[in-house]
C-alpha cells in the first residue's frame, strides 16, 4: 500500500464516521444516553485499534508499537482536557443537550489545528534530531507544573484574551428563543454570534494550549508523519464521546493528574536521554499503560474524601 493510498483511505474513513456522527447529533434534540456514549467510545477505540493493527501488519511490529504508544499517550493526556472542558461548560452554563454538538465542532477544529502542528513538528524533528532534547525538557517542566497547579479554578473564561476580543468586535445575541443549538443566528437581517460560539472559541484555544504539551510527547514516541498524525486524530476524535461517558466520574479520578505528570516525565526523560540510553518501544508502552491503569485502579479503590 502506497503512502498516498493510506492517507486517502484514512481521510475518507474519518470523514465518513464524522458525517454519521454529525448527522445523528443534528437530529437529536436531547443529550445522548450513557449507553449511546459508551457505544461511540467503543466504536472509536475499535476503529483506532483496527488502524493500529493494519499499520502493524503492513509496516511491521516497530511501526505498530509506535502507533499504539503515540495513541495511548495522546488519549491519556487528552483526558486532562476533559476537566477543563467541564469547567468551561459549567462556567458558561451550557445545557446538556448542547454539549455533544459543541464538542463535535470543537473536535473538528482540533483535528485541523493539531494536524498542521504535527506535520510541521514531525518534519522538524526528522531534520533536526537534536530538537528531541529541548522537547523532552519541556515535557519535564510540564510534568512538574502539572503536579503543582490546582485542580480547580484554572479556567477563567472572562479573562481569556480571545474571548474578550470576540465580545468586543463581534455582534452578540443570546441565541435562538427555541433553545436550539446555534453558533450563529440571523436577527433583523443581521448575523450575530451566540454565547455557544464563545464557548467553542474557548474550547479551541484551550485545546491548542494543551497541544503544545502533548505533541512533543507524541513525537517522543515516533517521528513518522503518518503514525503521529493518524494516532493523534484517532485519540482526539474519541475525546468527545469519552467526555459524555466520564462527565459524572471525572471529579472522582483523584490520582489521574499525578499519573499524567508521571507519563510526561517518563516520555520527557526518554527523549532527553535517547542519545545515550535507548528505551525499547514495548517497554515505553508497558510503563505508560501501567501508570494509567494504576491511577484508575487507585481512584476506584480509594476515592477522594469529601471536601478534600
């Protein structure tokens, strides 16, 4: 299979599933049930695993391990985004039935922005291999910062520069009287943006900030453009459905943040030490999966105390 055929097949597959998801979101006025959200998570994970299996079969075990390692790192780090998105939705009082289409449009924008960053980042690292060292240092710094930053109160929508600019320069309205989902509405012959548009702006800018941490981590697993882009896209596409599943559980995952910090520290150290100490891909995958599984298990066995 040539590289062009692989890219075309991947893009067609993603657009097909997104079109189905967008069509269903447009026809449903209610918020999806927990069972429906779990079904979509299972679908995205199954498709991602199938793609990783195809990469393994066509390009060998090393490429397959790179895909699954990159996918796991990005999927894990994306979970931290969900806490921020939840606080955004609460701050702007987004209705439950509006969260699914809002996240879907946010995912579409994130795919485009991250794709551009990954294409350029992978090309730079392949040409300037020494960039892995400063990227690794950035991840180590981010790991320390993640441990020290507070779990709550880290989102201030009114103080966001992009939101302030949007409020200042764009005509705004409260949205359609029917309560339907709309980013832009026409009133008295003029177009106005709704508060949901501002929430989307916040989601996109927040995701872009997270991408500057997660993309170096993915490049620490692989510098193959096809692998880093497809694994990242698969992880981001599954994020919306995962949010709907975990929305009521996220605040009980007390040990997730330390585990994510440990993942970033491990990948950062791996990148910094790579010129002198090579860590096998299978070992990297095992360490990352073990850290995340330990965090989930510990949060389930010993949830945080009330008021802690």
